[in-house]
């Protein structure tokens, strides 16, 4: 109407029954990036936090955004939908593979699994001394919970003492409260590798590969008693007779201080 009939804005708005304020309104895009950033930080650190707790936390930190604006961004990010918090591991720092210079400085622990002839699964807990790659024990059973791990370590304590550090992955048996408390009581550092980085526990990973090829893939086991018998026999040969390239083709028991 303004262009074709040469009328003013006021006349055109009166004819179309539109408030001049609506015609002249200019939508200014709002920069919500700071609010998104703060909400993301809060939700990542506190997964179960709700809107009002988030809003008052931001207010206490000096941000003065209106609660309506914060809620608009909150709902746009779909944070108002109930979230199921997932248990998270503490941050694991990358550590250089420690090269011990004497026995009982560092032990490495890891689990392996296989199945019997009838399909029933069994597990193996392997413990080695990183200094000379000696196999300290191979515990075999259908179930090896954290209390069983502690019991195995207590048995080794009676046989040869305890290490200064134990290196392991983030399996549920290793991150359990039982093992953590036992290590604190015995002044042992419990060193965890980063998730998905088995090379940070390279000594026992190399051992697991040898055990898989030479024992588990080579024999059929009908009972758990056969597993224990064969693993003990293989462990004895591994420590006393099998030459290791990393040890300049000596056996673990040939390496002495």
C-alpha cells in the first residue's frame, strides 16, 4: 500500500489494523552462546542438576541473565527432559610405562576369559612382575570378584612380599572399593591405565598374547580343574624354561639382581 498507493506508514497500518509498533519492530538476534556454555559446563559436572539449581548457581557466579531467557535456552538444549546420569571414571592421566630396576617394584594385573568344552565360561587372573616378566600366579575360576583378587594378592604377600605399585585397567574388580582400600592399607600405589589404551599396560598384554596362543588356543578344557592343572604346568615352564626375546633370550628366573 505504501508503494502502490503512496500512503504513509500510519495510514497503511490503520487500514490493515496493524499496530505501528509491530510494523516497525526489528527482531534482534540474541547471543545465547555464553548461556549455552555455562549450562553445558554445569550439566557435564553435575549430571542430575535441574533448571533452578543451574540458574541460581549461575547467579551466584555473577551472571545476571533473566530466568525466562535462561529457561528458553535450557529447554532449547532439551535439558528439561529427564536425563539418566551415567557413571563415569575419574580422569586417568597418561603415564609412561615404568621400567622397574628390581623385583617387587611393579606388578601388572589383568583378566582373560575363555570357555570349557560344554560352553561354560571361565576367567583367568594373571599377575606378573614387570621387572623380569615372571608369572606370579594365574588364578582360574568361573567367577573372580574383587574379594577374590584381594585374596590372591594376600597369598602372594605371604610368598614374596608386596610391590610398590600395581598397574591394571579399569575393570570393575580393579576399581572396586575392596581393592582400593586394601592397597591403601598396604601403602601400594594403584596405577590405572587410560580407558581404551591397553599399550599402557604392555608387559601383561604381551604375556596375555603368548598365553592365548600357546595355551588357551592349543587345548580343549573339559573342567575347571583341567584349566588349573594346565595353567600351572604352563606357568612353570614359562618361568623356568621359556626364553624371552625382551630378556635377551633368558628365562624370567635367570634374571637376578
